C-alpha cells in the first residue's frame, strides 16, 4: 500500500518533515488547500507560528475540513506550533487563534521566553533519550486524563499522545533522528509495519 501523509504547508517548517517521511518510504503530500486532503492516510502539522497558521487555515478553507478529518480519527502528528493547534486550549494565544482540540492539553505559547530562550536538550521518552530542539516552544500546562505522556523534559510533558494524535513541544524533524516519525507511522497511526529498523523494534 502506498501510504500518503499530508504535511500542512501553509507556513512553517514543513519541508524537513516531508524529507523525513520520504526517507521512511511514505509519500509526503503538501497540503495548501482543501482539495489536497483527498486520500491522505495521516497528517503532520509542523512548527512555525501557530497564530499565523490558524489564520491561514481559515483563509485557505482548510480549517473546517481538516478539523472534521481529525475528529473523525485521521492520525496526526503535531510539532511545536502543530502541538498548539492540536491542543484543547491555548494560553497566551492571539485573540483570533483557534485549535482543533484533538489532544486534551492546555498549552502556553512561548512559555520558555522569546527567541533567545530557544534551547536544545535531551528529552526522556518511553523509548529512550531523544535530542530535543526547542524553538520558542510551547509548554504543556494541563494534561487531560485520556492523554499519555510519552516524553518529558525537566519533569514537564513535552511528548504526548491521545489515541491516534501525537504531539511534541520540540522539533524532531531538526535533530536528524527519525525515531519519532517512525513511531508515529507504525505505533500511533498503524500505517507501516511496526519494526522499520532496530530502533523502532526497541520502542
Ligand atoms: N512560538 C510558536 C507559536 O506560538 C511556536 C514555535 C515553533 O513552532 N517553533 O506558534
């Protein structure tokens, strides 16, 4: 089966995600308008600026059909701004900013400070350490009962999952490590065989 993964490409760091997905043997489809959503098996919402993304989602007409697909069970992986979009409430968001509410988390935008406070550090995850690149990262301040915390940094959740939705506060597409994308495709979305390589086997 040819697995097609849509990568929201209205703004932000979508290219690096597409490259990793292609490296893992699935087809990455850039999503810029509603017609592009046809036939996708999963979605990736990249990092960027969540307020701008939210605005562009509305102006392109993507917000409603994408929301319907996500609430209908389309697997999704959101990173950084993508995590904010997947959450159920946004703290310090722009007034006109909205979120899909498929992961029951309250997320504070830019909680680690401004650009100078971006940092890199190891994240403890359920499948070992992962190098986390945090760029004006959001902080998960509340976690609902149906949410699994799969990774943390300094005791705070930075990788969470609810059903077929996965979200990271950091940028796994920038660390040269494909394990999280593999984990998403195999364990979360069930789209590719579980053990793509040795690392995936250990998860
Ligand atoms: N601070 C950004 C926002 O609020 C997210 C940063 C990122 O995606 N790297 O949307």
